[in-house]
């Protein structure tokens, strides 16, 4: 059994450290998205489909059975891979809800998708010191030690990758949403009650579409795996035990 973790934006595998420790996951594989604290492969233009294809290749290279745990953009990529490759993983843990024609990006995403505005935003983040970026991340809810790690990896390559990824995904609901029904892996949706990006309706829709189950972390925010690792690990372990 292999547990595979896929992070989101603007992150690296450092976001999983405290959860992996709480799970005592000796078999853990923590994938790193290209461009996120690493170089981009030759010819890789950081579109959402390129990232999904990359994730499929990574998962296909790992011996089954796989328990997949994903967050934020990692969860969207996992959704696409699971939809296109039913049976690839034994189970899936996600903190994203349903994708459909009505999916709308949050305000920051729309800034990143806007030429000029997105570049100005990223220029400001790249120009910060590591300590200043860590303070911003901690203020958004990342555990302070993890925020320090993430801030050190934020560079121009990551900034450019984020902009390219979001600009490729302006219509992700219509492009990827129809495939969601093909997902067959048992799925747990983690709902962090204090996450400003949380959509209870989207979680409920995913439950209805693919028979997912849910767990609510009442005091957790967007980076639930860094601040609530014990409760998160308990919920995930219980889900795995019921497979």
C-alpha cells in the first residue's frame, strides 16, 4: 500500500509534513508539482492538462494499490486523473467539491488570470524577503513552521507557473466537470469549516455524483493539514479502515 500526497498552490510537499507524521505513513510519497520549488521540464508550459498528464504518469509509475490524498489544485488534478483513469487508485481523499458549468474562481484567482494584474501581484510576492512571505502565509492560516519552508521555495518559476496554470483554467468547470461522473474510487471529502474557499454545496454535489463521504473539521482552515493534523489523520484513518 502506498499513500501519495499531492499539494496545491502556492505550495510544495512541505504542506504535508505534519499530516504524514500524524498518519505515521511510512510508505508516503509526496509529489512535487513541476515548477514548485523545482525546474520546469523542457517544453512544459504549466497548463492544467499538462499538470494532469504529469500526475497520471507519476501515479502510473507507483505500484498499486494507491491511497491518494490531495489538496487545492492537487485535488483538481486528482479529480481529472481519477475521472480519466477509473481504478488507478484504491481511494481518494480531497478537499475540493464538485466541478460543473457553474464553477467560479475566487477573487485572487481572477486577479492571477488577468494579464498585467497577475504579473504585478506576483512581482510583489517575489520581491518580498523569505521572512515577509512567511508572515503572509502564516497570516492566511499556514502553520508557522510550514510557512517558513514554503516561503523559501517561492521564486519566479513558481510565480510564472501559477499564472500559466490559472490562465489555462478559466473554463475548468465546463472542460473537466462532465468527466466527474466516471470516478469510481471511494472518496472522502474533507470540509474545513473555516476555509474561505469552502463551498458546502459543491461538497454535497460531489457526494451525490460519485457517492463520496464527507468529514467536517470545525476549527480548520484552508491549510487544515498543517494546523489540524491529528483530527485530519483520525478522519483519514477511519476512512481507510472502512474500505
